[in-house]
C-alpha cells in the first residue's frame, strides 16, 4: 500500500513538473518577441508567395513574416 502511494506521488510530481517546464518554455518564447524569418521555400510550402522585393511572405501560414 505504501509503495502505491509513493508511486502515485512520484507520478503526480513528475507530471506537474513537466507541465511547469513546458509552460515556462512557452512563456519565455512568447515574451522575447523576436521577429520570425522564413525561407522562400518555407513560405511556398505554407501556401504563400515570397515577395522578394519587400522581403515578406504573402498569404498562407507565414503571412507577413519576413523572408531571410
């Protein structure tokens, strides 16, 4: 009985620690505000067109992101 409780406590602690780490990583990535860059091929794969005169991806999933 004690072993079951100990295992349950360990599992719960690991699950909560995992949630805390993933939440912290998400919060850290969101607060940096670094501009995202995509390659012309990534823009096309996302359904957009690469406007190389303005260096911007137009349309698709990367709409408005700068082309690197």
